[in-house]
């Protein structure tokens, strides 16, 4: 009996040493650019999803790759254009090819242009989150050197993130220490990575977007376009001024990052299902235009020419495939012109 116990003990010790050696060689513990506790919830996802938009069912896999971007695996050296924003860019419950980014990529491909948009959007992200992306995410990806970043902004920027707890969406780390330790292990473990790869292939998580319903959204629908919104006389509150200053301050930080990394930013403003009925969204869009003019940044003023229709949105801010197609059709000619006008080297 004692011999058996010793044998089990020695085998256990051998197994532990074997695991440690494999983890040291093939894991990410000793690599300078490991993800640490960051981005755990946004990496290596392959969730089977079913959604219904405008009475049509869509079944697809929501994928986020090893690096945390939406879609398939890629070589970071090939990433020249990043599309960034919140859930309105990520479009979690929409098949990738039917998202705004997916449809823009189809148009780019159809025109045989030599670049692709890589989707770095994550739900809830504001301008602060994009700053964090450079500090805690993009800098962890070896050989990632984008030339252009497209910022789809407005909806998440209209809230005072500090007051609404949005910081947890911007900074992708867990609150509890125990969870952070778990995420650190999951981000660095060779064996956990292999387990997730097998799980994603043979036992993908099932998620559903069946809750999406536009039935009551368009009751008494009234679309406020830019000309109508501009005629309104908005009285700026103390909160509005603070919000505007917050956007200016955060973009100033981003501008320094862009100059340091030699990245060309392109801004796209946003609308809701009813256009610009929300005062704060209108104010943020106007602020972004002033920032773009001051810093000589190209901006696609979607809010000034987008006339969205019924069933383009499934809630106040998220587009259906129909709405995504409309927005991509509106954006693309401007985007194509900006890329060509600036003679950006992504077309080489």
C-alpha cells in the first residue's frame, strides 16, 4: 500500500513538472506581450447564435479571434485599417457579413481595393475605451501597426461614463481579484487555450437574439433629421458642458497617440432610430465636427445626410441588417474617397 502511495506521489510530481515545462515553453507566461488580465472576455469566442430581425431568422457563429477582434484569425502585420466603436459597430447579434463593417468590406472587395476593415469594436466602448485599447490591448499584439483607424462615435459618448459605471465596459478587466487571477491564468495557459479551441469546435456555446423586437419601437414614429435638429434651440446645461469637455479632453489624448504611432483617424458620426431627437447625441456630433476641423481630421457626417427608415433598428441604437446596409451604402463613397484623397499607403 505504501509503495502504491509513493508511486502515485511520484507520478503526480512528474505530471506537475511536465505540465509546468509545457506551459513554460508553449504558454504565454514569459512572453512580454501577454494579455495578462485584460481582454479575457473578448478573446477566442465561437458562439452559435440565432437572431430574428424583421421576421427573418439568422443562424451564425459569433467569432472573436485570438487577438480579440471580431471574425477569423489573422496575421497582425496585415491589419492596416481598424474599425472601432461600441456595440453599434460590434453588432453582436448580427451575422458578420451583414454588419456595417462586413458590408463595407464586401464593397471594398467588389471594387478590388487592396485593404480590409478589421473590427475591434466591443460592447459599451466609449472614447475612453479606445484610449484603453492602445494602452492595454493593441500594444499586446506583436507586429500590429495599423495605418488608419475609423472611429464610429456619438452614441456612447453622450453619457457621462463615470456616472453611469461605463468604465467597466471601457476597461476589459474583472472587478474581483479572484476573477482577475482566473483571467490571468486563462489568458496565459497553453492547456486552457487548447481546451477552448476544442470546445469552440465541438461544443460551441449557444446564445440567442430572440429578444430583439421592433414591435413597439416605431409606434408614433417621427424621424428628426439634421435640418430639424439644427433648428432647435438647445440650452446647454452644466451637465451638457461637462460632457462636451469630456469628449474634447479624451480626443486630445487620442490625437497624441495617433501622432505618436503615425495613424490616420477617420471619424463617423451616428444617429439613432429616430435620427437626432436626443439632444446629447446632436451635441456630441457637433463637438466631433469641431474637433475634426480643428485637427484637420476627415469626418463622415452621417448624422447630416442619413434618413433612416422603419425597421432599420431593432432598438433605439442598434441596426438590423436592413439598417446596416443603408448605413454602409451611405458611408462607403465617402470612405473610399477619403482613402484615395489621402493617398494612404494601405492601397499599395
